[in-house]
């Protein structure tokens, strides 16, 4: 599967539980929507993913990647320390330049 560089980096940093590198995949003004909450900017994103890593220890395995007009959708199998593991999630990404501007995670 041919993933954009920033998407490959997102998967790699998630699987390495590197919260700082994960947050650096996002722009300074990026927004993440997950589990009914909104996280704005790199610092909030870093805190969100660090907390999620500690709670879930989730690893991502890409299944498919599609680019649409305004967003790209990365479909991944996620496994970790949570009920129902593994599950398939969709990462709705808006990428501007080399960085992620928006991420919405859905089931």
C-alpha cells in the first residue's frame, strides 16, 4: 500500500508509542476528534495520544487508503488493551502540505 509520508509516519509513531513524534505529524493548528472529544494544536494532541497509549497500548495495521476530494481515509485494524480488540477504525484525514490538519476517528 502506497501511503503518503506523513500517514506512514503516523502509523510508525503510533506503533512505537512515541507521542511527541506522533504529534509532530500534525500542523500547529491541527484538530483531532476522537471518543466525543476535540483536541486542538500539537500540545493537546500530544497529551491525548500519550494518555491513549497508556490506557490502550493500541497498535495500528493499515488495511486500505483512499484519497477523496477534501479528505483521505485510512482504514486500520487496531489492537490493544481494550474490549473488542482488535477493531477496524477509519481515520478521516485532511492533509495540508506535509502535515495533518484534521483527524477524525470513526468506527
